[in-house]
């Protein structure tokens, strides 16, 4: 019994490399519209919270993403900085969406904090979005997306 309690309390901290790999897999799965690969990164009862939303579990997360994908196509997703503390990861992210049937793209950026469980899946994530980003004509091409990147690229990780 005491051994079980100790085992539950002792966790090896998340490494920067493991956090980077999680975000890279997330970004790739999201842009590729591979929902199963995306959901595999989350625990079954994970929570995603933001200023205007709270999503609990795989079913709600799947429904939310499918709803977004019906109206918008993900063009790009990446992170600009990353830090870890114990089992928490802190990251800045950038995403570019294109409105289906229109010539509108939307740049979304913000910061997030997430906790990772022992199996290496997200338990919860809280996201804060930059409110200044708005819809704009679809002139944001790959070259312009690269111009938004910090020196070293969006996948650069600050140690």
C-alpha cells in the first residue's frame, strides 16, 4: 500500500525533447487532418480550456475539431517557443486556417500550458489566444508564413 502511494507520487519530469516531439506530432497530425493521430496524444478524459471554451474527453475533442474542420482547413500549425517544468509544458503557438469556399485565411497565435501524464499523453491544456488576429484576404502564402517565423523557424525550441 505504501509502495503504491510512493509509485503514484514519483514521476520522472518531462524532458524538453519529449515535449518538442509531442508538439511536432500534434502539429503534423492536425495539418494532415489525421484526427486519430491527434487524439492519440491525449488521455481519454483530457480537458482543453480556453477563454471561451472547455472541452472534456475524446468525444468532445473529436466533435470540436470536426466542427472546426467543416468550416476551416488547417494550413499551418507550429510552435515558436517551448519550456518544461516537471510535467508541465509551456509553449507559444501559431496556426494558419483557411475558410472553406472563401479566400480568407486566419492567423491564430497564443500561449498554452499543458500537463503530461506518465504515458506521455496530455491530461489537460489551457490556451490563451492573441485577440488581435482577424480574418484577412487569402494572400498569406507559404513564403509569408515563413516570414512570420522567428529566426530558426517555428520549430526552434528555447532551452
